[in-house]
C-alpha cells in the first residue's frame, strides 16, 4: 500500500489553484487547445459533483477543486471540455482523454481517493444531457 502511494506522489504534485480565476484561465487554455468553445463558465460550490455541463455548453465547476492538486482539477476540466465533442464516456471519449492527458486513468483514481479522504466521499461525477435522468435517481 505504501509503495503505491509513493508512486502516486510522483505524478500528483502538491500545487493547488490560486483562485477561481486561475481555474477559468485553465478552462480557456484547454478549450483553445482542444478546439471547443464553452458557452459559459461558472465556478460555484456544488454538493455532489465536481462539474456539470448543460446541453447548450454552459459549464459549472465546483469550488472544492481549489483544494485539490492542480492536475486533478485539470483532469476534471478536460473531462468536461471533451464532452463538448463526445457526450458519452465511450471509446471515442477515452481516446480523446488519452490524447490530452495520457495519465488520465490514474488521475481519475486519485480524484476518488481525495474525495474520500478530504471531502467526505464526494463522488467525481457530473451531469450531461445523457446521464441527467440516471443521476437524479442516484441522488
Ligand atoms: Zn463525463
């Protein structure tokens, strides 16, 4: 167990976000790189999600991301932005994630670990047009 944690430390830095504007900047930066244009970007407290996206491309990110290492926030940002290209989590979605963040699967696991440890089990999920119905039932 200890060994795995040491390995993770190599990938995850302790650098965190300065403020909400720092996150906005990263969203704009990644959006340009991926070639998408979010309609609107909001950062506000969310109870059970890290981020959400509307059918019109409006994005909301959770203020709790400010407490996490930057890489994990970037993973959440890229995840949401890729949804502007691919609405589901299928094969095409995964290949986009792989292209932009090669270690995305490790970051996804790390995000879950941080959620359990520091944020009382917040689950790294979000809504999009396809999963809204299902998610409502879970909540
Ligand atoms: Zn998603």
